[in-house]
C-alpha cells in the first residue's frame, strides 16, 4: 500500500485520496455513515482495505463488513494471545469425528478449536452443513474445506470477541442474515415453542417513542432460537444501523453475533 493510502493513527475519516480509491473498489454508493463505520473497523482491526484484507460489500441494499479467513488469522496473530488450533474435524450422521473427510457426500458438521492465553482448554466451535452450505461452485467442489473455514471463523471469534465482533468472513455471509436456512432435502422440522413475553419482551417501535435499549439488549441475550431472533430483527428493522449506546456495535451486528452464537 502506498503512503498516500495508508491509514494514519490520527485519522478520524477517510482522506480524499482514500475515498477516490474506495470508489474504484465499488463503494461509490456507500453513505457517509457506512463509510465511517468501515473506517472504524479498518482502523480497529489494522487490516488493509486497499489490499483487500477487509472490505465492504453491498447485500440487499445494505453494506456489510467482510474479510477473508486470512484476515481473521492476521488479527488473531497480532493479538499476541493466539496459540494455535486443533482440527478441523468432520462428522457425518454417525456423529464420529475424523480429521479427514473422504466420503463423496459433504460432511454434516465441522469443528475447530482455538488455543488462546487465559484458557485452559481450546475454544471449540461447530459449523453445521445445514446452517452454512452455499450453492456456489467452490462449495460443491470443496465442501469440507469451506465448512472448516466457517468453523474456524466461529472459533476465532469466540477466542477474540473484542477484535472480531461485527466482522464476518465471506464463507459465513450466507447465514449472516437471521433467516431459517433449509438446504438438505427431507429435513425434519422441529416445531418451535413461541417465546413468552416475560422471556423475550416485545420492543415495539412507535413513531416518536424513545427506544428502550436496555430492554432490547436483554431481549437479544434471552433468545435461544433463530425464530425468536428473527422476530426481534423484523420488529426493529428501522433502527438496525444505529449504534447501541455504550457499545461500538450497530444493532445489526449485535443480532448477527447472537445468530453466530446460536448456530455454534
């Protein structure tokens, strides 16, 4: 990266030269708010947007911050607390874990453990095929490798939540929107028990009414299923891109992080 594109520690927003370069990367339609959030994440993580270590992509009319699995690994290594990994391991319907997948059908799950200072055991994360599988050619060609990347992303985020909160890898983005994913045929659907008001309180958004952020955050913490989380997402769509008070996260990213915890 040339000196004119380097992000300085004293910067609070993109320079004119950097903004021009970002437009060539497909961000000409991004709002100032989106660009400010992207700047914050790039500066916080130390990843280079002009080397495509971190980037912002428009999906469904909204911009999301993404990186590659290599970006996650760079952040973990820079923390000084990363001590390696265990796995990946794969399993099928028999639930037996193996360090190599030799079957012609995709694995049903992959898991990875991350060793980090302050933890006696590795932090394990499991990615299920039904939750993450995509229809792209690379997923059809290398299903085990792609699912292992998702498991590694989840494990690294568990180990380094302050560094990786609100950032998702390309391989995870198929499930970043909190919707029910149905990939495998003849999947048995288990009826969900509706959340009661005292467990997941409703937070209606009425014009002119102040948002009860404390109640909303408690509602997100209390949910245990994607169905309950989807209700909160749909109810609060008008304020998904607002930053939650006393945090560095937008409401959208807070819900996405909760989705990742439920899927793990």
